[in-house]
C-alpha cells in the first residue's frame, strides 16, 4: 500500500500558494471602462496627492487599468494634450467599472479635451456617493433642507472620519451656500485630518474659514522670495506700480501657452507703470530656470519651492494655475484670476 503522507506537505504548499496568489490579486484594483465619444488615444490615470500616473491606450472605445493603492485614493483621468476632468473618483483595491465621456471644449482661451466621469461602480466609496446623490435628489427641495443636509453629512463623516471621501464631500457642500460657516466648521472638526489629503484640506479650510482668504479690496499679503539670482525680492518693492502677480510652474502647459500674450501685454503697457511678477510653485529650480529662458520671460520671477503646499500658495488660496492677482499702486487687490483679454480691458480703463 502506498502511503499518502509524502503528498500532504506538497498539497499544503500548493493550497497555501493558491491562497497567497488569490490574496495578492485581491489587493489590486482592476478598472474596466468605456469611452463615450470619438477618442482613441492614450488615457492617463492620475493618483491625486501621490504624484503617480498610469497610462493605457484606448482600444475600440474601451480601456483597462490595474494597480494597487494603500487606502481609498482619489484619482482623475486625462487624455493626451491639454485636458481636464470634471470630477475625481476613488480607487479601491477591487474590481471597478468607470465609464467616461470625452468632448472637445473651449475653456477661457484654451482648447482641451474635457473628461466627464459618468459611472463609477464596485467600490464602497461609490456606494456612499450614490446614496448621498439619491438623498439630495429626494430632499433638496424640502423647506428644512439645511437641517437634513447637515444631519446627512454629519452622519457620513462620523461613520467615516478617516475616509478621504468625507473631506471631499464637505468640500463639495461648502460651495453650495446652504450650510453656514459655523455648521461647516463643526463638521470639519469631526474629520480625522491625519488621514486626509493635504491639498483637499487646504481648499476646504480656504472655503470655510473666510478670514483666511485674499479678496478684492484686501491689502496685499506681502511676501519675499528668491529670484533667479537667488536674491530675495519683496512685493513691497513694487509699491507705486500696477502689479500683476502671476502664479505658474514649468510643468503647467496652460501657463506657458499664455506667456506670449502676457509678454505682448507687458510690452504694450510698460510705459503705463504696469509690471508683472512671476511666482513659480515649481519644486525643481533647474526646470524653473530653463522655462524662463525657453519662454524668454522679461519680468522678474521668484520661486516658492514648497510648491502648492508652500506658504505663498496657501496664503493666496492657489488651488489651480495659471492664476493671478492685480494689485493697485497702494497695495490693494483690485482683481484676481483674470483672463488675459479681460486684463487688457482693466488696464485700458485704469489708464
């Protein structure tokens, strides 16, 4: 009779390997998606707050991404060239379905591909988000909507204080003017900030603590940063001039695409005591210096290598670039986030 004992360890090893393999597969996310619209190029999956980016070629209107995240992670999808995504969604290590629509759009003076996130299925986050959306559709027109909205958001945050969706949701409702600053600040106090995305918290705090904002009519929050010669340059040195503070970065395509037009404006109005100060949020000085040289920028440029989380960007509430502030001769903010065509009209009216 042949003994079965020698087989058992092999069987156990095989079973163990199978369990480990399945566990490893479970720890990955799989995104299966469909593209609505006539687009057949590359898609990029960007992990917000982590700086990671995956790419995949769309085939027959379909795409697939595979990867791994340590926790539910906010993400967006972009195309080749200039593009923007209408909203972010959350990746979890599960099988997901993400359907999108891509349309060509003109936003300000820029032509880009607009990516709309139509459907997200398969994650815990998508279920919470869907439940909240249905709640809004059901109760938004009620006379006590303020009370119901506060109660619902409070419930979601208390159940998920570490989940980044909670901060996202609070940020979203902060734009609706339904809840008061006091209500928003109370909801904010229930978030576990250690587990939230730093940039999301930055935008949220800017929205719900109005005393931290830079508004039209405010005095400029003066700052001092190193210029291209590593000499400190202060905004105080521009008193007596009409000053455009232009926030940008070498990696920002819309910023650099707008420079020829801004160079033309600076030249046209240079005899009218109009000046430009470029403020970069680059974290790489060499790339910043090369961009200045390549784009032949003529105005003074300074850099805050703290990037989007640096003190300068935080103080001015810079969440997207390009962005700008127009400062009058006394140091008062007279306009902000100005399209360049509008800037010309403002400058003409001031002359």
